[in-house]
């Protein structure tokens, strides 16, 4: 696993249940502001690693479940989010601004 992917996974593992963030927020936090797609690619690969990474908590900047097709089953991503109390309608997190977890605000320092 690359060092970059390790840093991405480290941030994603800090997202608490019931919260969600965006690919871009993670990319900016790790110092790669144009790396949203790279974060998406990392989420697509996280299932292959031993340590659990809650990839379902990472969505696009609008709160859309853009990575849902990478989960086993059509609605698994939505079901995981809803099991944590997040409401999803038409593949979009409702009240995303209230659910949004910003690593710059939530984490004291870059330690990933």
C-alpha cells in the first residue's frame, strides 16, 4: 500500500459514525487539494486491506453516493449510512451540511 493511500485511510478511519465527508475534504487535508479522484481510487481499494476503513462515509462534495457501485450490492452504501442515522434520498445525503465532517475543523493537527 502506498504512503498516500495509508494517509487517506488514516483520515477516513477517524470519521465518526453518523458523519460523512467528501473526497475533496480528505484530499485537501492530506495536502493534495486536486486529489479528489485519488481519494476515490483509494476508497475503491480499501476493501483489500485488513484494517476496516469506513469508505461508505466518503461521498462527493454534494453528498451524493457517487461510489455506491463499488460496494457489494446495489444499496449497501446507503444501508450502512442509514444504520448510522444518516438519511439518504435518491442517492444523496440529506442535510449534508449538518452531517459533514471537515477534518480541518475536527482534527487538531495533521498527524496522518
